[in-house]
C-alpha cells in the first residue's frame, strides 16, 4: 500500500466521511464529509496518523 492509499484508508475509517480522492498530479486529497459527524481536526489527525504509521510526518492543511 502506497502513501496515498494508506492516507485514504485512514480517512475512510472516520464516521461521517463520505468520499476521499487523491489527485496524483497535484498531490492533493479531497475529502467530502458531514460536519455534523466529523471535524477537519479529526481528518487532519487521521492524515497525521497514517503518516506516523509509515514513518513519515504529514502536515495537513485546509485549502
């Protein structure tokens, strides 16, 4: 499993996330979610955790 796949899998495990897509060209993830069930901070934590599991440090940001 590559980095984008691992990050997508970690984000998909969050209740309230509807869709996760990764653009190879721009290296950007797009996440569709319900703010009633999940916050951006929870999504950022999942990205950070996915990186930690792979020995990398990902610093997510909103766009």
